[in-house]
């Protein structure tokens, strides 16, 4: 199994920036960030395959970016111009295989990723 540990969650003011980190215990091919606000369903934020292909939710395009450090087995979610509606628990997800749905747009389904972290809280006020 792959263990994922997120970090970097914090409380920030609207318009601010945060970078979340997700460290994996072993190599993975695909990565993703999901988030879940109280009373809402979990939603996909961004995803990345081993070929570098990335997908972002429309709500975060232009504000969030993904970066990867393969040597450190770490994925970063760089969040800029944060909005109150970005407040949520953010979860890292990964899989040993590339996510084929990155090509057909259905990448934001939880079933695409077999490994999950416990989450890190982001609060924007």
C-alpha cells in the first residue's frame, strides 16, 4: 500500500496564498487533490498523470497549480487568490497507475484513485 500524508493547511484571508504538500511512502503514477466542505460532496480539485498531463476544476483554473518533486515523492498544490468558497478539507489521492480519465474529462471521480491521505484543513475568511 501507499501511505499519503498531507500538510500545509492553514487559516488565511481571502486573496492570500497557501501551498499544500502530499508526501507518498512509495512511487505513484497518478496524483490528485480533492476537497470536501461541510455538508457538501467531495469534489476533484486537480489531478496529474506521469506524462505530466494535468486537469483542474473550473472553479480553481488560473488560481491553483500543481508541482511535483519525484525525488521526494511529493506533490504540491499551490493555491493563489484564495476565496472563502475554497474553505474545505483537502485530501491527497494517488494510484500506481495513470488515470485514463484525465483524457476523457472524468478524472474527478474518487474511484479513480486507490490511495488517500487523511486530509489537511484550509480555511479562508
